[in-house]
C-alpha cells in the first residue's frame, strides 16, 4: 500500500481518482490547489503525488518541483490535457516529474501509469542500494588488502627547535600506496565505515616500532591517535604496550577538533599512557571549541597550534595576538608550544618571537617516506 496525494481543482475528478486508489488498496489524500498540496507535504510523507497541471497557483509543475526538494523519494506524476511539450521535456530532464498522464484517461490507464512509475522508482532504489552494497563490500576488500600488506606506511616530517632549527623529532603521517586510498583521510574514513580503526591503529603501531629502531635515539616520534581509539582502554593498553620500550621517545597526538572529554574513560586511558612514560600532545589547538578545557584536563606535554592560524601570520596582527595568547595558555598549563604549518622564514621569525618552543612545516622539510631506510 502506498500513500498518494491527488491534487486537482476538479472536485469530480478528485473523487473519482480517490475512489479508484482506495479500491486497489492505497491510502489517499487530496488537495484542491498548489498551496494546499504543499501545506500537506510539509506535515506528511507521500509515496506518490498525482498533480494536475492547471490548478490555482502554484501550478502543477511548480508543485512537483517543490515536492522534489521536499520529498525526494516521492514519485511525481503530472496530469494535463493541454501540455507545452518543451516545458514538460524540461521538467522531465530536471527530474521534476516521472511520468505524464494525458487527460482524458480511463481508470485502467491511470492505474497502469501510477503503478509503472512507483515500480520504476522502486527498481531504481533497489539498484542504487545494490550498487551501494557492492561498493561497500569492494571497499572492505580493498581495505583488508591495504592493511594486510606493505601498502600502508608512515611519512616523517621534522619538528625543530625554535631559534636554531635543530631537529628534535618527527611527526609520523599516514600514507598509503593502495590505489583506492590515495589520501590519509580516504583511508581513515574507510576504516571508520567498516569498524576497522583498531586494525589501522595496529598497523600504525607496527610501522612506528620499525621507525623507532632506526631513527636517531635522541629524536622523538609524534604519533596521531584517532579519538575513537581512546574509548577502548584494553586496546590502548595492548597497542601501546608493544611500543613501551620507546615510551619516553613517543608523543601521542590527540586532536582538539574532536570532543575527547566526552569519552567516558578518557582519564584512565591518559593516566595509563602518561604513567607508562608516553607524552601527550594536543593537536590542532585553536581549531576546536574547547581549547582551554582540553589543555586544563589533559595536562599535555605539548600543544600544537593549528596551521590555519599560522598562514600569513607575519602580516596578520589578529593571528599574532591569537598565537601569543595560546603561548601564554600553554605556559600556564606547563605545555610546550609547537607551531605547525610554517612555510616561510618570516612566519618562523614571528611565531618564535611570540613564544613558540618548536616549529614544524615545509620550511624545515616535507613529509618523507623511508627517511631512515
């Protein structure tokens, strides 16, 4: 059974169509003009709308055009005895109507047109769902392939000391050689969709362990942790337990863009990590909505200023005042300030003057895969 909206200013035809549709099991509502039809569409959903072209304003095409935006799943049929062919063709091409029913018509032709339109829409919907499912399954296979092979790796970007630009560590940035995941975000989104963030984090930990065995012993490694990882304390203990031999050299970056403080057991997880010797960094500082709360609650060793604040900071006094403020906040919470996104010497000079402890950006090196072999 479908819910059908019939719109026509001819009371006799409205009653006939209502009777036909009720007899074959549909639920029917009627309207006498475009205004009433749109008002009904606001308060109820319809599987199909059969609308006469020549009704009091707005006319039938205008109503169906509005319905397309209001209820995209509603099948839209236009009735008329006098049609402007170019207008109708344009409406069909724009997807405003699925079928045209020419007046006069008999009950059987009307039922066939309506059933055909509804059945056609159902087939399209099933095909779309099938294609989505097939794409979802294919993506899962590709993700399995990526995570179980050597296609996932980490690129390293240096973090330098402000003032003398001496390298003190490297941020590990996710990279994939799999053709289906050509950006880190594509890989992360796929892992989120398939509930495989844990496996992705395990692969990152494996790659990090290898890097730590070959990179300079006096360098720190900054590793990004997805906020969802922190929700499973047992998995955090297992995953970072394998990195325990290098705990003093590892900084775990937690983005400030996510509402980390809403995770139920975040305090226990952070206590475990810091107790094991890992250090915490708040990433993307200034890009979220609760910078002060995150700094106050997490007690991070480092606070990383989001790169969007840094761009052209040497000529933007408002950005300079913001970084100076963040520098004072970091000092108050005993965190050292890392400013990301540095691309010019002028930017580096300004943020150093404003209180940055460490710098990161293309000026000091691009992310590089296989930096230490």
